[in-house]
C-alpha cells in the first residue's frame, strides 16, 4: 500500500504523512467470519508504528503522542489489529483508518483549563425557589388531617 495520511486537525494543521517504510504490517489467520476460507487465508492485519523512530513526527508531536498513547504502547510501538472484515484488503484499510484516527486524537493539544466560576445570585434564588415549589408539591401528597 502507500503512505498513511492523517487528515488535518488540532495539533496537525497541515495534516501528516507517515511513510510506508515506517509502518510494519503482519498478517495472520482471523477467527472471524469467512466460511471455509477462514482457515486458509491470512485476513487478519496487525499494523505497527514505532513512534520513537518514525520520521513523520516532530519532537514535540512525538512527545505528545507518547504521553497520550502510553497505555496502548509496547515500548514505543503502537500496534493496531483489524480482523472484522473477510478480506485482507478491507482489514488493511480499516487498520490504517484506525491508526490515523488514533494519531489525530493523540496529537491534538489538551483543552484549555476550566476557569472556576461562582453561581450568580439570581441562579441561586431560582434554584432555591424551585426546590421550595417541589417541596410544596410533595407536601400536598400526604394524607389530609382530620380537624374537628
């Protein structure tokens, strides 16, 4: 196949192209659907990318990706499995799409920190008034008292 293209997004304004030489594909027999052909074709795909050695990432992007994907890595290698389709070609495409999506999410900068705010006086009053109304409604559900 060809180079892996990651679409533009936050953290990668011009997109990203991972050279084919940096990707490692392994094929094996899949346990999924396929009828009689499942025992004879190697349709399962394992796509691996060594984040520390790839030439596609800058040093800053590499650090961000290693931090974001730390729990999915074996050393510095990110591996994606795809075996949901019957054909090897479809599984290769699915693995590449999944890898591109993971890289796009990992390279996105963290969201800005939330600025703590206090509830306004009006919102506090409305909240308390709603609680009072709800309490009155529930109070009307009780059995009526008998007065002489």
